[in-house]
């Protein structure tokens, strides 16, 4: 997984020290459409946008950045600096910035009149003493699914809201809503970029903000976050994208397209719905592969017998490493298959055989929840029955029946497998079982 933000040492956070770090892109309709049509031409785009200075993304009192040292969020309340300097023009709150170490510092080009330096230094200390430090409440889950949480953070500030719009969800049709004909991809909007395209129509003056907000609210009723985000916050997101060039440019400069399912756009707001951060995340596009390297064979030859045998239970994969719930896992990895050298085979001493290659793709939803009893979860099966009177080639009552069931099931954490063999022989007939399982692959939706 290539996770572009937060908590793990392999992750990278890019922070913005000033407006100059943003690659300013002309927001004319021609340029916007060209960039959106050819994202691959965009290089060196930032992955995260913070309100690390007053008035940068909005007029929030809270300026924030994430430390590259301890990955905590460092926030400072600029309301403690809400006064004019002696020049009568500059507000003290506009002097401060949060750097990528989480430190509260002055802007590099800040000019502080000599008579104000003591007051500004005192203000800085007051802001530091009132700083809010937030860390991740739970380990970040690397799932390209839409999520909402108002308990995502722990620390001094527990009221921040986290929203992830993920692309694994099905596309949403808003085309029948008033004004939606002005919204690109209105019949197939992904959760990742749905609100963005609605806001883009407003930014380009194709619809007004009132219409955009109504369409956005309808869009959310069709999404997997239905009922979790209030209309006010939806409107704030749309208005932010359509009115703030930094936010708009950031999103359309991101490498994702409307059909991408391995990206999400993530927003963090404070308790007053001020935007703290917006960033995008790229998820691993690779398949899940596991080498089983399992072989089994046996023979059954008795005068008269019924025989049943089971293998041990083996774990295939811990699916919760890849998805927050089973539905998300099956959406992201819709099919699975064993490799070409994996098979089940039963045969008899007379040369009759049933052979099944396991290389064909099977829908992952066929893996049911928990094993209740034997054979309930059989996905692959081979069998032979030469039991009299069913087979005239075996006169005198000589015969055999043999079945192999390969069972796959899952619980709340893992996917398991085992085999079950049932054999019956009569008057010295012989049967054989042969099982080989090499590699199994769960196929990512992008492949």
C-alpha cells in the first residue's frame, strides 16, 4: 500500500510553508478541462494541503500542520493574536505559521515594528500554551472505502471530523436532478470525486451554489455515507472547492480520474467546520497472492468400507489487512483463482477419473461466512460413483464412490480452507485421491 499520509514511518507528509509552494494553475475552463483529461501530464503535485497559516484555506482561528517528526497534529489558536500591530494595518494573527515540525514560527517575510515585538513574543507564548495536539485515535486502515468519523483523533481536541471519500464504491447517478446536466459525469460519479465535479460546475458558473448544494445533498443520499454527514458540512465542502483556488487546484492537480478506484480524497474539519486539511491517498493496486504449496494423495482399498477424512484447517489470508468489512473486500477483490498447477483429482483402479483444474476465476462472494458443518462451504468438488446398480461395467457388485470437497469460508478476520474426502468401496475395489494447491490469487478490481 502506498499511503500518502499519517502515522506509519513509510508514509510521507508534504506540508505547505507558504502559498509559493502551491503550483498555481490557471483556472480557466480550457486549462481545467485539459488537465482533467490528461492527469498523467501533471507532475510534482502536492499530496496534502493544510491551513497552516491564518486565512490560507479559510479564516479559521486554528492553524495546523502535521509534524514530520512524531506525526502528531500541532494546532494553535490565533484568536490569542487578534489585534492590529502599531502600523494599524497588519493583524498579529497573520504573522504566524506552523512549520512541518509542528512549531509555531513567524513567516519568513514578516515585518514586526519594534514597538510590537514584545507583545508579539508574548502572544506567541500564549498561543503555544493553548496549542492543541491531536494524534490518530486508531491505526489508519488502508481501505479505499468512504468513511466518516468524529472520533478519529485523540488528544486535547476530540471534535475534529474526518471524512474519506473512497473510490471502491459504485458510481452514483445524479443526472435526473435539476441542474445536474451541467455536472460532468453526472450519470456515473464516484464517491471520490463526486462533490468535486459538482463544485466544479459551480466554479465555472454553470450552476449557482444553491443548486450545487442541493445536488450535493442528493449525491450524499446515494452514497455509502448516507445520513452520516449533515447538509451543512456537505455545502461547506462544495463551497470550499468552488470558491478557494488552493483547494480546487489541489484536487484537480491530483493524479486521480473519475474512474480511479485506488484513490481517496480525505478532509479534516475542526468542530466549527473549518477545514484543517485536505489530502489524497493512493492504495495498493496489486493482487493478493499466497503460496500454499500443498500436496496430498492417498488410496482406499478394502473388502467393504465407508471412509471419511478431513485435512487440518489452514488460513489463506487475513482479509482484514485489506478491507474494513467483507463487502469492501469483495468489492476490491471481486474474484480469486488458484494457479494452473492446482487441481483436485479422484480416480479408480479401473481407470475412471474426475479431474478439476482450479485455475478458473471464482467470484469472491462465493466464500461464505463461517463453517457451520462439513461441506457447507464447498466451492470445488470432484467425484466418481461406480456403485452398483448404477454402472453396468461393474458386474458382481464391485464398485466404489469417492468425493473430494475443497471448502473455503471466512470469519471476521481470515479466509480459511480445508478438504473433506468421502469414500466407499466394496469387494476389493480401489479408489485414489490427489490434491495439489500451489498459489492462490485474489484479483484486485483494477487488474
